[in-house]
C-alpha cells in the first residue's frame, strides 16, 4: 500500500470517526479529542488508540466496540483494533476549536 493510499484510507476513517458520538456530549469523538492515534497498516488493518472522557465513563464498554465495528466496515479496511488508554488523561484542551465553541468553552 502506498503512502497516498494509506492517507486516503486514514481520511475516510476520520470521516467515520466523526459519526460516532459520546451520548452525553453533542460532539463527535474525533472533535472531542478522544482519538489519539489512527494507524493504517500495509494490510489495511487499522489500529486506533483512544481515550474516554473519564475512566468511569458509562459507555466504556460500548463506545470502543462501536468505533471498532464502524471502522472495520469501512470500504477498503481489512479490520480494526481499538486500544483504550488514559495516558495522557483527557481534558477539554484536547477538543478542537469547533468542539469548544459548540460546547460554549470559547
């Protein structure tokens, strides 16, 4: 897979991630800054490192599964693995400017 093909897949994955919402916050998980890393392998397998707004997040079980399923179903992707991490811990400064505006932080 060429670097251009990987970049194209990564862009599509980001578009998919922007369709996933934390049910308690009206902003998608990508704009919230919950996605730390998206890696596309040469075999089109995707590894995602993400966090949650808190370790006690009520969707700790369902949200990573939703991400994994939606990304794995994306055309051109052979599979997806999601790893949850709390390093660094999430805080509101990780949100995009658009997310901060949407939530009234700016």
